[in-house]
């Protein structure tokens, strides 16, 4: 594995889920910075304003079911960003239910790698990190 550790952005309307995800990510020992957003629109603005970094990649853990801007609304807006910006990020959707229609819908968004069922755990975080470095 590379010495570069990915940064993480957690987007979830549940403050408790954000807190738990942050703890698990930090305790994995394989991450750089971790930021959480309870509003997807705020996370999108943060990403738009962030400088292009290229390495290490930033992993976005994106909840599907959120009020105001859902995970799919976020993904739709994210796909409109320029390629240089999008290439800095890898999105993994997370949900408390792994509805088959959500899995199918994810295929419409090239930036989304896959869907994981909540709750997250250290093994899932390490698997995500392996995907970031192995598949790029």
C-alpha cells in the first residue's frame, strides 16, 4: 500500500452516523483528514471551493437518504464538475438499506464506486482504502 493515506468526507444527515464514521475512519489508522457534513449542499460547495489536489484521493462516504439534497441529488451535481476536480474524489454510497433499485441507479453515476450497507466498520473502511489504491 502507498504511504499516502486518503482523506475522507462523510456526508450524512445523522450527526450520530457522522460521529461514528469519523471514529471508525480515524481508528483504522489508514486515513488522512476526515471532514463531516450533515448537509450535502455544504459538502458540494466545499468540494467546489477546494483546490485540485490529485494525491492522495479523497474518499466520499455518501448517505443516500437525506432531506433537501439526497445522495443521488449530490451525485447528479457532482457529475457536473470538471474532470480534474472529479478525479480527486472517489464516492462510496452508504445506506441503512441496500435496495436493489438503488444499486441499479448507482450505475448511472460514473463517480460512484459502489454501495455499502450501514453501519460502517473498520473492515469496510480498510476495503475502501484498498480500492482507492488498487483500482485508483
